C-alpha cells in the first residue's frame, strides 16, 4: 500500500474528506482549486459544518458543472480498487 501513498491526497482538516475527494476530481477535470477555497465555498453554501452531510457530497462538483450520480448504501472495497489498478 505504501507504493500508492501520495501526500497531495492528504486532507488538511480532520473532517474535510468529502471536500478533499471533490478537489481531486476537480483537479482531474483541469480545475485547480485549493481545499481551503472549497471548504470556504462549502461553508458559505451550508454544505460543510464540521463535516459534509451525505446528501451534500457532490455539490461542489455540480457547482463546477460536473455531473454527479448519487447512490445510497454503495460500497467500495479496497480489494475491488486494487483489482482495477
């Protein structure tokens, strides 16, 4: 697993994992934005207050016109991810 570690993926705040995940996706789409800027945007919009509610995950992507599909109760297993890699 250590071979996959990338310090740029580490979130800054202990409760910003959903925001950090969206930042990584935004970066993949060529939208360079900081985690701090996204935390501020999410907070102003009521999507972040000591964490992100499940229904608000993806809102930052939608704000950038990136389509989002939400699925309740979905699971991703590390073994499934490693199989794809």
